[in-house]
């Protein structure tokens, strides 16, 4: 009697589950995407089908199939599937799973796939608790993470796992998944007789944002909001879909990989002098709610690191934008940041300051603290004068062109070169002046572009 009721409860739970859960693939053949990992003939799939499953970390964006793939792997290898969420599970929960896995292995010889969703949320102690059971084979670990496992998973655990990188699903793959749900009368929404306008389907694919779960959730909500006609058919139009979905949240974690990846994209597209791409990545950060002062700080760094002396005005514009963010606030300051990004992207570029200071740092780190040459010291007291402070110093303004040659570095570094001006923008003029003052030092410089 209990089995009958539990089976009926399971059926009801499946029928009432969200569309994304009902449409979850049950085999490699049903799985859409990730062909580079589980396509026929791929090494990882062959290992699974040969029942030689390694512990693995599945690293990929939301909706790329990490949980589904872990479930299929357990089913294919006839292993017990034990899912744990790193958001809610503690060390005690893990030990309970391990004890059960050990008993199961001893009594029935069935292995356990321990699936830890969002493993990056486990602290070191929690990950340490898993390690010995992975080492002795009590469980096969499959961890899922949206964050770089190199930073989020402890080295001993990571070294015992194969890292599998999952890619965002492409538009064609999302379309296939949505069309499959529309036509499936058993697990999908085929019983609703839904007809989706082509432009509505195109937009649905777009707003799914490479996330199958998100696309199916939007589809289900829109289908339920579409009234049937006299023939009991439902027509999903773009207007209905826009009304149901409203404003979608952008995928962006201000402390995760998306944060660092997007600022990297902004920095590199500005360095590449591409204002359109730079504006796009700036917009991605702003519209996702990134701290505008963080963006301003990074743009100030860019003004000195990548534009530098090629256009010293870049730093002035950057500081003005930072002040605008402070004074005006958001959303008005968006345009100040956009103006700065375009200015920096289109400015001449030079990293000569960045390289020069890096060389200074290296010399300071590997040499002793050289005393300041006596002629460069101020003779504030008679004792200092008697000690030779300021003796032999040449006051530049007393010489023609307000310039005079003299040694300004310590003896051990007197011929050291740090600054190599480029031929870009304002810095070209700087280079010409230095060449006229110090021909023996700057005359051999190769022209930089």
C-alpha cells in the first residue's frame, strides 16, 4: 500500500514540476549541446560508457546542463545519485551521505555519485570533509560550478578531479529545446495546442540568454498566460511574451567570474581602440548594477596604464568622469562614463609609463637603498652645507633652454633607462625634447608605435 501511494505521489510531483524539470533529458541521446564533451567518440563519454567514471568538476554557465549531465552520468553507470546543494548542506550532511555511500558499497556493491551543486560555495573545511571519501573511492564526486574552479576548489580536491568545461548553449540549441517542449504532449506543453509566432520564438531564444532553464521557464509562463481560442488552440505572440516576461535580469555576479571577465573585456576593447565594443561592455556592467565608482576607478587606471603620456588629458577626463559619478549620481552619470570610455578607446595609446614604473619597482626590489647624491640634497643647515649637501648642483633655469646635463641617479644606476617614450600622440613631442636634451641616452631608442 505504501509503495502504491509513494508511486502515485511521485507521478503527481512529476506532473506538477516546472516545465524545465519535466523536460530534463534522461540520456545522452536526449541531451542538447556540449558535443565537445559528450558527443559520440569523445573521451569523457567513452569513459562513462566504459564504466570508468572519474571524479569531475563541471564548470559552465547557468542553464548549460550541469545538473542534467550529472544525473545522466549516474544513470549510465548504474550509480546511486546523491545530490547535495552547497547552499544548504553542512559538514554533518556530507558525513551522513558518505556513511550511506559506504554502507551501500559494502552491501550491494553499488557506487554513489555525490553531486555537489554550486561547489564553489563550500568553504575549505567542507571541501576537506569530502576529500578522503573521494580518495578511497567511497563516492565519485561530480561538482557543478559557475565560477573558475582554479580559485574556488581546494588544490587537493581539484587535483583528483577532471575539470570539464561546458559552453553556453547556442541559439539553435535553445530553439531545439524550446520546440521540443512545445511539441511534447507527455512531458512538455504539447497538450495546450500552443502555436508560437516566429518573431516571438526568436525573441524567446534571445531572452533565454543561452540558458535552457530560463528559456523553458519563460515559455511555460507565457503559455499559461495565453488564452485558448474557440478551437482550443493558443497563439503566443510577441506582445504576450513581452507582457509576461517584462524586464529580464542580466546574468552578472559582482563578486564572481562575470565581474572580472566583463571588466577585462572592457579594458581590452578600449586598448584595442574599439569604441563600439567598449560601450557595449560598459553597458553590460552598468545595466547589471555594477558599482559605477568601481568602473570609474578602473577607467582611471586605464588612462594612466594604456594611454599615459600619449594623451595626458585622458587622466583629466577620467577624473572629471569620477567626479560626475560622485556629484550627479546614477543614472545620469552613465553618459559621463560612456564619454570617458569613448575618449579612452579613441585616444592614442602608450604603455611606456606602465613599463617604466615596472622597471623602477624591479630595481628597487633587487638593489639596496641607494643614498641620494649629495648635490641633489637640500642644504637646510650649516652642518649640511659643510657635509657637502647641494654642492655642485646646477640650477637648470640659469642655463640656456632651462636645461643642463648632470647626474641625477645614484652611481650604481647612473646609466639606467626606465622611460622609453613612444611615437604616439603627445608623447612624440616628449620624445623629441628628450632626444634634444639627452641625445646619448635617447638617440638609440627604437621608435615605438
